[in-house]
C-alpha cells in the first residue's frame, strides 16, 4: 500500500530531510541532525510537521455524549476553546489510543475535534460512527485528516513566533486552551491555534487547511525544521508515552493505571471500558510504567530486557535514548511493582551485557 504523504512532503525533501515510514505515512525523520533539532527546541524554537496525526471532527446534538462515551476523561467539563488529554479504551479497559480532545470555539462549524495517533484515524472514525449508529446518537463524524495540515511549534521562542504569525490574541493562551486565529501574512487563512504541548516544551500547535500548509509553515521560517527523531528524544525526556512503543493494544496491551495515566480516567462518567477500569483500580496493578537512568555506559532501546540483580527478566524497555539535554542514557518501561520504587536498581541488557539502571520518577526533565 502506498504511503500517505503530508502536504509539504516534497518541500521537506527539497530542504534535505530524510524520511521514514511512520503509521503508514512518509514522514521526515531528520533535517540537519537530531541533536541540532533537539537543541533548537530546548533553546529557541523548532517546527514539526505533524500532519500525520489524525483529525476527527464531531458535530451535532449528541456530539458531547459521543465524545464522553468513547474517551476516558470528562468531556462535559470542557468549555469552548478548551482541550483535554484522554485515552480511548476497549471494553477490557485496554488503551487503544491516546488523544487530545478539543471543544472547539463557538465560531467553528464543528463541536469537537480529537487527534488520534498516526495511522489510527480510519480505525477511530469507524469506532465513533459504529458506536453512534449502535446507540442511535445524532452526530456527524468526519475524518478530516487528509484535508488538514498540522504543525507543532515548540520551544521558549515559539509563542513569540506565533504572536508574529497570528497576532496578540494567541499570546495569552493558557495550557490546553485553543482559539481560532487568522494568519496575518495572508489575512484570510483561519487556523486553530492551541497550546497543548506536543513535546513537553512550551509552544503551540496549529491546525489549518491542507491548501494553506505552505503559508503557515513559511510563517515560522525562524523556527528550526524538526523531524520524528527529535520528537522522540524530546518526548522521552518529558516522560510522554509513544504510541506503538509504550502502549500497543496488540503487542503491549496496557490499562491507563499501568501506564501512569490513571489521572485521565473519570470513573464518575460513562465510557467504554469504565467498568473494567473500576475493577482494575480496586485490584491495583501488577506492573507499572517507570523511568530509569542507565548507570553504566550504553543506550537502552525499545525491546531490550530489564532484569533483576539475579539476572531474571522482569520487564522490557519500551522507549530509550541518549538524552541530548542530560547527556545520560535514559529509558522507560514496565516492571513489577516491587521494582517500581524510585531508587531501585535493576539491569538493562544492552547488546548482551547487563547494565545497571536506577528507577526514577518521570519526567526526566521538568519543563513548563
């Protein structure tokens, strides 16, 4: 099957990007270097093309009910212009995806927008429409992914660049707030500008029509172009889960409580998986998602074994890297609760050799 392409795929290639397949998309993984792009985001600003992220709009009298039933957080608590993080679970409480739900500003034609991970948009569109039809709900669900572009501008200078692009109205956006704003360079392209934290750094996410992708991207010419490689190192430092690595309903099925996302589960609401999660909360978990720093030389990678001091396998690394900011090898993974306390020393098997690692709280790096 042919890979899906973001609207600016060829422009990225002309800029010198290298590409990789990700979630069925042909996406830039690196422009100059992962380290340079990572540093630009930590010290100034970088721009990520995240048009591979799903864009599902929900509209109609029962749109709130539909969103409430299919995400774990309390959608009814949102006012127009607010967003929240949540997870989508199956009947057994297993995470199918994580997402940001936007209650769109009142002037937007849709009521809600939610953003599944790359390659999940068709699955989630089917899940929403199927539930709607089964429960006779009055809502229109549109998969707008292929008609939409999305960019994440991240770093301490990002909001200032957004103000230059869209005007002062975006300066005062609080975390998890969103507004509609017109791109000043064109005077006519209306975008959704949000402050939801793609990498854990301060910054904005901009959702625009695909036809306006170049104009929006060019408005942030002072930001360093960044690819998926820098995204991974930044998100690991922030302790953010990566879909397909840190949770996967097929390869690594996890509940929100195991994944450290219990705070997104509102058991006083009705949603698919609620009863299973109520039982899971009462029973407690056998394993927890933890962070660790490697004490010996080496770099932990996805799939490496975590063993105890006797050499018995007790877990698996789900994400790991040499942290560009800290200059230390760090990783994340699931271990039995008896190994999850901060300070616990375990071992990570790197290229056949056991390397000492110390469990520590997430995130590795405190940012806004």
